């Protein structure tokens, strides 16, 4: 009970109603009780007054009777015959009820003398004279009241008989059981009091509050001719509550009982009312948590019942609406996570069928790419699972027309019978259908078809109609289209339509993992076009784009499956062969590609020739991580390029080592330049005819390697050219060379010029002519004292570098064509460019004079150069025979170990001196310094 009440009183309504109940019961209860108490009290008071009246009267009568009987006895004694005053006095004194007797002469003087006795008043005197008794009273000397009956003796004296108060008041105690009795004489002197009398009670007028009094006059006039006495009875005021009789407790008990009863009653009532309220509150809270459970055994037939029923109705609707909303948000989630139409429709269609209370839902989608095709996704509620997707190739136009025409009217039976699309639904018992158009940008993209086996059900409670769902579906389809194109953008190369690096990486990664897991062999090909940059530079970027597109097509032809080809960047492609029987088949594929790309590519009517270098890795043996494999293929591809381009190479571990060495070299070069480790050696260039005219070629040296004295420039210069380091290094070489030339001049060494090698990279720097100029200026050299050696590859850059060469030549600086005969060696170059000197490459000189072909070629070069007015220098002359041959064919300026090896700067002055001192020998056949003695200096 306690437990069940606690929540009740916690409820605000509960507390309020209980309080009201108790209040509304208490007010009449209190009023009623007050009224009753009042009535009871009045009744009690009047009864008690009656009682007091009776009491005083009875007591007064009894007192009067006592006094009368006492007087009767006295009268008998006094009027006895022969009675004398003395005998009478004696007889009276013997009476039991007499306290004292005194005889007094009735003269006033005597009485005055004897103040102890009260003097009768005039009426009493008269009565005494008539031999009648009187009653007088006074306060005695002891402080106690004295009552006397006075009678005239035969002698005429008065006999004062003091009545014993014990006797007189003997029955006063009996009367005064419930009240106090007070008797007072005519003068107000209290003669006696008995029973309950307040301590300082004086008279009835001064009665304390809460007391009541009744009095009665004891009429002494007729018998004793004396003033009346008064007897008063007092008692505490009678009251129901004041009564010490327990009625007070009863009243309280009654009131308490009433309150308890009311409280219990009110709680019972409230509980009855609050219970449904409580249930409703809980149900509302549950609804907030999407729990739409209905009330169990709801049996209220009152307003609460009505409320509960309408609530239940509302939650029912909410449930449907929530599930509609849930479906829509589920669709949104699906869109975010799995943008595949099948999975969206797989979830959506059953929910739609449930929401629309229909028997089948079908989504018809017209193929955007081909006019005559459509797909249908069907869901049959009775089968509770989606049917296989239907491809519709016929009647698409008719269906389209139907979608445009009837939406969303019920589809006509004739149309339904005519179109095969509706056949499966009809077979499943559907006889009524509505068709809703799906559209995107005002184009009908398909239809949502909702079928019913019976009548079309009215709009559902969910607030979502089939038309809403069709709209939603249209949005989904538009989104899908959008995300598909985003997907394409994110995963495909827009130029070639091939996969991009991102999506290819995913595919390749899983192929590598699969190969590893199943013990298969796969290959990764890394392809780079060889002369693509030239196409871009010469024919423009759009031609480059066209060429890349054709390359992609050819790759697709060779591979068959575009999903295995990706364009990684620029002119780099990757090809994945997920499963091959052995490395040989990878090589065959690569060779097929190379052959296919060797065919000329025509873009905008212009023919281009490119080749491809391919690096190949085999997985999992070359690596198990895609990044590792890509890096290895890249290395192999570079090796293929190094090995002469237009070929495919498998990755080998030593390539990696070479690469690492190269990397080490590259970082080492930078450090060497910073730390001034590079130095220059100088190789003499001697002219036999020109009076021992001497020039030197500056050759860079890097002497800081552990095992060899230096790293050959033939190794590090090409690397520096590739990575651009040649630009700062070349600048340093030029300035050092010019600086050294200035120092020699200051020392008085007679040198005609210094020749410095410059690579294409340097010349392509826009600031190169300016830095030449500043080097000349800083060292105080004239232009013709400097010679720049360029290779034929510079000339291959044609127009681009021609301006630079002209600028250089305009400074007076001579240009020497180095290594002539190794490259394209077109003499037309020499004509069109401002070349002053041609240096015949060592590879020809080496073959002299025993190789006929070399002899003829050398000779023709020399003749031709002479014809064009160019000077000729033969490089790498090592033997006397070579020198002799060269002299015979007209080349008298030579460079080579025969005349002098490259040497340190400090050795040049000595060399020059020796050369000069031998100059007089010029006259004979071998008019050059003794080669051996000079050449040793390096
Ligand atoms: P290069 O410009 O053709 O230099 C001539 C090379 O032939 C030098 O090799 C030289 O030592 C070598 N040589 C000269 N006479 C003979 C000979 O009679 N017999 C033999 N066997 N060799 C001879 P080096 O110094 O090793 O230089 C190799 C290449 O490195 C140079 O070929 C040049 O292309 C490049 N190089 C050297 N120094 C520089 C430089 O300062 N700047 C640039 N850009 N390239 C340089
Ligand atoms: Ca050279
Ligand atoms: Ca050379």
C-alpha cells in the first residue's frame, strides 16, 4: 500500500487532488464540529445551571429548615413554664448544635461594651420585643464567621445562641459534590463555603472567566425578621471540550478517522484516474523513441479510453510515417555508401511495396545510351524477393509513350494486355496498376509501376504517396548519374578513357595480392614513349593529346582488356598482366606493343614516329607491394631507355643497385660542388703550322672517390646533364677556366685560348650568354680567347638554340663542334650554325691510318671543312702514324696523348715553355715537340 501510494503523491496532480479532497472534507467537518460543540456547550451550560439552581435551592431550604428547627428548640426552652434566664441558658448551652451562649441585657450601652456580639437592627429589635427570634452574624475574632440566633428571655435580656457551624453546614459537603457552595449573609459576609471554590473568590460578580454561578435567596424575613441570606453555587463553565470526560478524544479520533477515510478515498479515485494518464505518458515517451507498441488490455470506457484510442490511432499513423521516413533516409544512406542501382532498388522496392500496400512494384529504366533498350526491376510482394532484372529490347517506344501519356492514371487494361512489360505482373494476379513517370531534366528516364491485385488502395497514412516515391526515385537516378560521372572523373583518365593511377592501383594491388595468395605469376609493364616531348614541342599539345589517344587505342588492341591498362601520367602507361604462365609471355606482350607503336601515328594529317621503352616486373618474385613493383618497372624502363630506347627490359636487382649508386653519385656531386672538391685539368691543343700556337681544353675532375683517383666525367657528366646539375657545375667550370686563363696570362704563359665544354642543358638556360659575358669580363678576357665546345645534339635543337649560338658568336667567342662524326653529323648543320672549329672524334682518329673507310671519311671531313672555312682539330691522337696521316690530309691542329695528356694547371706553364723551346724544330717533317716527353706530364 505504502509502495503504491508513494508515486501517487509524487505526482503533482495526485498531490493537488488529495489536498483538495481533504480540504473540501475538512471545511464542513470543522464547521459542523464547531456548531455541534456550540450546541452541546449551550445544552451543557443550561443543564448545569439547572443543576446549580436545584442545588442552591435544596441547600437553602435545608439550611432554613435547620435554622427553623434550632429556633423551634430554643422557643420551646425559652417558653417552658418556670424557666429562668439561667435555666434557659444552661439548657441551651447543653444543646449539641450550640457553640456558645451569651446573655445580654438589651441596652445599647451593654452591647457597646461587649463588641464581640452583633447588634440587631431596628426590625430585629422590634421582633425581639415581640418575642420572636432573629438571626445575626458577624466575623468572629478568630476570623471565622459566627451565626447567632437571638431570643428575648423572660427577663427581657437577649440570649445570643451561637450555632455550631459544624452542625449548620454539616450537609453542605454532601450538596457540593460537583460545585462550590457559598453562603453569605445580608451584609455580604461569607458564612461558609464548601466544594470547589476558586482560591481568591469573593463574590459571584468577581467570578473568574470560565466559571458559572447560580444563587438563591434564603428568605429569613418572615421567621427571623432578618435580612435574607444568599446561597450561591459555582462551577467551572461546562463545555464539551472542556469537559474532562473523553469526548474531546472521541472528537479528535473522529476527525482523524474522517481525514484518513477521505485521504484513502481520494487516493483510490486518483489512482484510478492517474493510471491511464501514466500509461499515456509512458506510451508518448515510447513513441519519442520510435516504439509504437499499443496499450495492452486497455479497458477504459471513459474519456481516458477515448483519449487512448485516438492516441493509438495517432501512433499507428506515426509508425507508418516513420517507416516511410526511415525508408527515405535508408535510401540516402545507400546512395552515400553503395551507389549501385541494383543494391538501392533491392532495398527500396520491398519497402515501397509495404508502404503503398501494393502487390507488385516495378521500376522501368530506359537505357540512356541506346534508344531501343530498357531494363525492368520487379518486386512481387507475394514472393517477397526481387525478380531477376529484365532486359527489354522490344516495344520500348510504346512503353515510353505509355509513360508520357497516362501518368499517373491507372493503366488501361488494353495497354496492359498489349505490352509484354506488364505480362509478369498480370501473371502474378495484378489487375490494376498505376504508372508514374520518372524524369530527369524534363526527359522521361523511366517509370515506376505500382500494381494491385484488387482495387487501388487510397493514399496511405505514411504521408508518402507513390508520386512522391517516383519523384524520389527520379532524384536518386539523377544522383546516380552524377556520381557515376564523378566516379569516372575520379577513376579514369579523361583524355584516353583509360583508368588513372588511382583506380589502376586498386586493381593492381588486388591482383598482386591474389597472385601471392594463389601462387600465380603476374607482370607489370611500365611504358614510356620515347620521343613524345618532341611531338608536343613541334606539333603542339593538341597533336600530343591526339597521339596519346591513338597510343591508348593501340595498347587496348594489344592487350584486349582496357581494364588492365592505365595512363599514369603524361606519356607513361602501365599494363597489368594478372596471370601469365611465365616471364616470356610478358616479354611477348611488350614486344607486341613495341611493334604496334612503331607504326607511324597520324594526327591531323601529320605523321609522327614514336617508340616506347618498357620496363617489366614479374610478381610476386620482384615484389609484393604495388609501389615496389612500380618503382622497379620504372627503373627497368629507364634502363631500356639507356640501352637505346624502343625496347623492353625486365627488372634486375643490379638495376636497383645501379640506381642506388647513381643516387649516391647525385648527392655526392652536390656536396662536392659545395665543398669545392671539383677541379679542372687542362689538355693542350697544338697547332703545328701556327708557330706552336697553343690552346687548352678544360676538363672537369672529381677526385674524391675512395678507390679511383677520380670519377670519370664520362660517368658523372651525363648524369649531371640529366638532372640539371650541369648548370651550376658548368657555370663553376666556365668561371674557373676563365680565372685560370687570366692567372696564366698574368704569369706570362703564352696561351691563345681556352676551350670549355658546354652541354645542351647549359645552352638552353636563358642566362647562358650573359654568364659567358660576365665570366669574360671578370677575368678580363677577350671573346676570341674563349672557345665553347658543343656537341651535335645542340644543333639538333635547331631554331631553339640558334639564337643563343649567334649571340655567343657575336661576343667573339669561338664555337667548336665536339665529337664530330658520332651523331647525326650532318654537314648542313655546320653551314647554318656559326661554327668555327670542328673536332673530329677520337673514334675516327683511332682507326687511322690502317682503316680505309676511316681514312676516307676523315679526309673528306677535313676537305669539306676547309671548303667551308672551318678549322679542324683531331682529337685523341695517340700515335705518330695518326699525326702523319692527319698532316698529309691537311689537319695540323691536334689534341691527344701524343702531344699532351690532360694536366693540372700548374703543369701548363712548363709544357708551354717546352713547346716553345722546341718550336725551331718546326722545319722538319715531324715539326711537333717530342710527343712522349710532353705526354708524360699528365
Ligand atoms: P670530350 O669533350 O671529348 O673530351 C675529350 C676526352 O678525351 C677527355 O676525356 C680526354 O681525357 C680524352 N682524351 C684526350 N686525348 C686522348 C687520347 O689521346 N686518348 C684517349 N684515350 N683519350 C683522350 P675525359 O676528360 O674523360 O672527358 C670525357 C668527356 O666528359 C668529355 O669528352 C666531355 O664530353 C665530358 N667532359 C669532360 N669535362 C667536361 C666539362 O668540363 N664540361 C662538360 N660539359 N663536359 C665535360
Ligand atoms: Ca671536348
Ligand atoms: Ca671530344
